[in-house]
């Protein structure tokens, strides 16, 4: 059973939006648009098309939307710092 998710996403122009997606797969691969990274492949319900989403940009969008929702400044330096800390985590 597929479920739809809403995710904040930063596009290639650096603009943020919330996307409504029906996930199809999650894989690490190299694509023309995003390069080598984790990709969420899914059906974009807002645009009625199958798309690839860079997972890091979904996480980045989540960080920005979270900062804004709790009333904190969401400037790029702060977001970059949080993203760097996330990337340092060893699993």
C-alpha cells in the first residue's frame, strides 16, 4: 500500500516549497539533475509526474521549515551548520 507524504523541498534555484509525494523507491545513485546521492523516487501529486528528489534537499527543507516554525532565524549559515552536523553523525 502506498502512502502520500508532504515534504519541504529546496529546488535547484534554492527556492523552498512543500511537495506532496507518493514514494516509489529510495536508492543511492547518480543522476543528471542531482549527481551521486540518495534519491527518493516518487510520484509528485502536485505536478502529476514521476520525479527524483535529492534526499539531502528534503532534509534541508525540513530544517528550514522547522526553524521558521519555532520562530528562529533560518539564514543559510545556520542551516549549513545544522546540515554539517547531520552529515558528521556516524551510524
